[in-house]
C-alpha cells in the first residue's frame, strides 16, 4: 500500500474517518449507521473487548458504549492514510477524555480503521481496532520491555 497524497481519494477517506469520529463523539447511532458497511463480515475491537463480528453486533457495541458514557471528547493525532484499490487503511492515535457514571477517564488508544469503497462510491468502515497505549506518567511505574 502506498500513502495517499491530498488527492480526491485521500480527501474522501479522511472525510469518512472524520464522520466516524464525529458520530462516535456525538454518540449518534444514526450517523454511525451511515459510516459503517452493513455486512456480516465487518469487525470491531474496542480496547479490552472481544471481537464484535457483523454489523448488528458492532452497532450493539456502540449502543452499549453510548449508554455508559455521559459525554466525551476525542482528539486525533498521527493520522496516516494508505490506499490500494477499493480499500483504505487509516492509522491514528485517539485521545479519549470523558465522564461515566463511575467517574472520569483519560485514555490513549492506537487505532486502525479499514474502509472499503461501496457501490455508490462512498467509503464505508469495515473494520475498527483500538488498543490501549499505556503511558508511563499515568501508569506511575516503569514498564518492562515487551517481548514477542
């Protein structure tokens, strides 16, 4: 895959990605419906969750999140867009700050979003994967190096 420049394809993918995060931040299921492909093959992994497979399960996951959060903000960083044919991959960092009934949260997430061009020419989300980033200043202790 090659990194996209600021051509129309890159703008369209970036716009679709922004629409996903706008729907997420506003807790708007109708907007989320418009962003995602409605397929049994879509997948979503929220930090600490099992893999959600199929649009109905993915949508149910967002409903659960939206019910449990009183409000939050999402700041995005390190955004890259790569495209090959009808697929585009967006990698980025999410900084989530918000409030639940049990208190506030401040989390850093490394995310990957995969989009596919639909028949109508719109980019639809087919895969979202978020993994937590442990920050030493929040963890309060030095971490051991990761070994795979």
